[in-house]
C-alpha cells in the first residue's frame, strides 16, 4: 500500500448531459465530461465555449453607467479638460491603466495616470491624491480596477469639484459611492450578461464603447490582467484570454516583446500558463516592492530600448521579490514549527516586524501549501502598534465568515472564503489567534487537514489518445473555473518504473493495461520509487499532454500524486545495506520481527535491537504497519499464526528471511538415496563412517552432511547401530517410515520453509501471503 499525499475528490456528473454533447457535437467522452463538469452542459453553451460558431463580444453599453461614462469622457476630450486615470498597483490594475493610456492617446485626450504607492498610501483612491489632482488642474478622474468602495473619496471629489467615474469589478458594498458614473458588472441592478470581468476587462469595454469598435490592438494587454487576476476564464473572459493570448503571441509592443524575451518564452507558443507564471509575476513585482509606474511604462512604451531597459529592471525586481519571499517563508516556517506547531494550532497566525507587506499573501500561500492550515501572515509596525495581514484558507473554513465574527478587533478587513486582507492592532493578535482556533475546532475534522486534489474524471489508458488531447486543447485557455483537467488512471499495471534526472529526483513510469501503455513523468516524485513495487497495481492523478521526441508524438501524463490500494510485498532477501534500508522506513510505521534471537547480532542490527520483536508477538500490531520479517520462522504455521492473530492488515511486508546455513540443497536426500544407502550398508555389513564417509560422499556426488544426515535418521529409526564410528545394520530393524525420525521431520520442515520463503519466486511468495492474509480476513469477519 502507498497512501496518496492528498485526498482525491472525484467530481460527480450527469451522464445523460454527457451523452447529449457527445452525440450533438461529436465530442470524445473525456471532453464532453469536462464540459459538463464546468457547468457547460447544453449544446448551445458548449457550442459557444468551443467556438463552434463565431462568437462576439457583448455590447459594452449593456453595462449600467457606460453611456454616462462615455458621454462625460467625450465631453472632457472636446473641452480639453484634464483627465486623470487612477489605477491600482497589481497586474490587473497596471493592465487596466495601460489600456486607458492607449485609449486616451488614441482619442487625443489631455490626460495623465496615477497609481498609489502600496506602502505609503495603501489600496484604492485616497483623499490626499484627489485633492492633489484638483491642485494640478484635473477636471475628471476615471478609476480602473478600483473605487467601488470609495464612498468618502467620492464625497471629496464632489466637494472639490472633480467629476468621478468609477470602473471596477470588485464586489459592491451595501452603500455605493456618489460618483458621476459607476461601471461595474457586479453593481446592483446591472444586467450585463457576464459578471466575472477583471478590472482590465471593464476598461476594455469602456475602450470598446468609446472607439465604437472592438479594440483588438489592446487584447495582448487585456490577457495579462485577466489571467493574472485569477478571474474565471469562462464566458467573455475566456474570449478575452484566448484572443489576447493570440495577440500576445504576435505582439509588436516593445515592452511586451522585451518581457517575453527576458521571461524565456520568446519564440514559444504562448499559453495561459506563460502569462500567469512568467509575465504576470514580473508585472506584479514592481508594485509589490515599490512603485507600479515602471510596469505601466513597460506596457505602454513605443521605444525598443526603453522597453528592454524596463523589462530588465522589472525582472530584477522579480528576482528580489522571490528572494524576499523565500527568506520570509523560511522565517515564517521556523516560527510555526518553534512557536505555533500545527499539532497545537488549527489556524496559523505568524508575524514579524519588517516583513514586506507586499508579499505577505504569497508567504501565506506557501504556509498553507506546507502545513495545510488556514493561515494569516502579518507585517508588524510596532511603532504604530498596527499589524497588516494577508490570509489564506483551506476548504471547509470560510476565512471571510470566520473573520467576520471578530469585527470588534478587525477595524479593516475584506475578502472571500479562501483569502482575505486585514489591518488590526498588534495587541489583539493573540485574541484573534485564540478565537480562530476555537472556531476551527468546532468546524474542522482531522480529515479536513488532509489536502484535497479535485479530480475531474477517471480515464482508461486507451481513452488517453493524441486525438483526445488535441480535442482538450479546444478547452484552453485554462484558469479559474476552467482549470487544467485532472485525470485519474485507476488500478493499472507498472511495466517499468525508474528514477531519472541528475539527482534521480524525478520518477518515470510506464503504465500498462490490457495491452495499452502510457508514459508518466512525476517531477520531484523520485522519492516514491522505493515505496512502489513494480508488481503492484497503481492509481495516479495528473494532467495529460503530448510528449514530442525526435519527431514522434505520444500521450503522456504528468503525475501529481500516486497511490497503491493493495498491500505490497518488498523482496529484501538479497538486499544490501539492510540497516540503512530499515532506517529509511518511518519509525512509527515499521515493525521488525525475528524468530531467532541470534538473528539480531548476525544481521548487525544491534543499534535498533530494542525495536525488534523476538519470539513473543502478542503485542505486535499489524494494522497499517510495515512488517519486516528478518529471518525464517520455525514453521510455516508460526508465520501463518502471526499474520492471523491480530486485527487489521499490514500495508507492506518486507521479506528478509535471513538463514545462516541453507539446508535445502545439501541435507535433504530423496527416498531413493536412503534406499541406496541402506542397500549399501546391507552389502557391507559394517561401515566405518569416520574413515570412509567422505569417500562415499564423493563417490556418489553427495556432501558429507548428506551421509551424516541419513546415518542419523537410520539411527533414530533403529535401523542401524553405531559403535565408535562403525555403522552396522540392526539385527532386528523396526518397521518405521522416514517421517518418524525427529531429525527427518525437522529437516523436512526446514526444507519446506526454505523452498517456500527463500527459493520461491517473488510471485510465488506474494501469492502465499495473499492467500494467508485473505484467509485471515475472512476468519476475522466471520467472528
């Protein structure tokens, strides 16, 4: 047995809807199942999703407030009023601001942009910035990716005589700002058909309305904010992302070309993963460490040299961001392990003065990944007595709802079930820790602390073909609400398994089932190699793709997790470095069994002798254990009783079966050998075994031990007498069978043991254990 690292949660679906999509759209079962799982379960919805027909963007004027916003911006342009684009410092905000810069330039507007500093101003519009805008002569402020909660700032704008247009995509508060116009698909009363746009998506719609045509030349930028902001990649976002990735592939914008090159994806076929993990983090890095302005300049410059210089600057910032995150994560992990161990804390709250508030969310995610606990990471400002925090959660613990129970000590917080941000007084941190741990005690079970892998579907090896994988590409781009499909293969054989890589830290597996094979590669899973027996049936979860090598293409699965549901037998009968092998097994799992006391010394196991059970097995626990059988039992029955006497079944059995001297091939002659030897003694009358025993053995091709053994058996059966080494036939021999000799019985049993456990093949040994364990299970169930 090998337990998976995570709980595999298999999605449920309605097969009749799958069948309908397969029939009407000629889809493979896998693609049809995935569409239904994503809620795309009608022919019309699937047709739109797969672009079986031409799909267009929604009319931007379906957004409530769009007409008012467009009319006011046009008026400002005609009157040459100064317009300030007010953005945000993350990738979505930077992309939104950049879209508006291109738009304003194209419209000939008198404008500038402003993005607040994360560290000195914080998130969103602020009064000081608005008052400065008035001083600088601005007549109109247009926010992008921010502002829906700026009730006070909207009042300030009115007071100082600046019109405020808010474009945003965040959840609307109960009381909306009193702005000139608000464009937000989530605004109460807005009937726009799709609510999931990112901030840059709303900015794109504004550009669409102002230009009176789809601004396709801005789609490369729109893709960055849409994908990086982790909005659902369905409906119009999917169209924006797909067309945006295509535009990003062929972009001529100098900054985008430079960032692609420095990210190492220039010349590759760009996909959503490149945007989310290569471009997005670099755009984000500027605002996380300092001002976001360089990121805006990167996306909007028309100078190749400037684009190259800024790309290098931002890449360096991203490297610094990574180093800061790594160091903070290291410190946070140490703080958890030394001060707030997961065994005592169901919710983790850690903090330190000087931690960069721009990356505490990333660190919180790292801690959740490592410890799988709801986590809050705080940046402490002891001078002001304030803690700024970022929270990440696990399934089953709604972070927003649970934080809401502590509003009395959380003057500023917001978020959703899996993530939140907060600001609080340092003096209340311990109280929050106590409250959240109490809440988690009530809400979460031990199982909830086992990470989950959501599995989309189970597939047979013959269903995973190049044709199916090509069909799956029609579901891309992948992202939130349309994740890369997780596929499970179930109970298949292992044709080959080995470690690969310079440090052998990766796993290469060839799966086989009913004549069909599939390559599997598990990065960083090489450590599992000694825990998987090639004879076991294996289940695995991963993502499927095409492996291209030397012009050949074939399907493969990138392995994320593996499990073996049956107990496993590991053959250590000829293993080297036995002590090292034993100590590589988890101490709490391993149970060492020795049937002979001398085995401990002979195997050099003195350092772990206190672990070894010798003779007395009453206290041996089999359930879920790794049983290491160090030597041969005294009888087959003894081992059968050991495996039958306790409740439960071991997860693994390691067969060492040490035997100092083997008897199987040397001391158990056949009956015809006994017959010949008896006839020989009859003919000789008397035989000096001391003098001529070796000569006789050599003549017959036996060992001296064989001659001695048969002599001893004859003596025990009263067939012969022995006097000073001279063997003579008994004048009145008894009529007994060979099996009435204790020596013969003992050696026969020993030979059976050796044949059964030492010289059997792996499969013969596995079959024997299977039968014994199954019989024991039936007996226990019948009691």
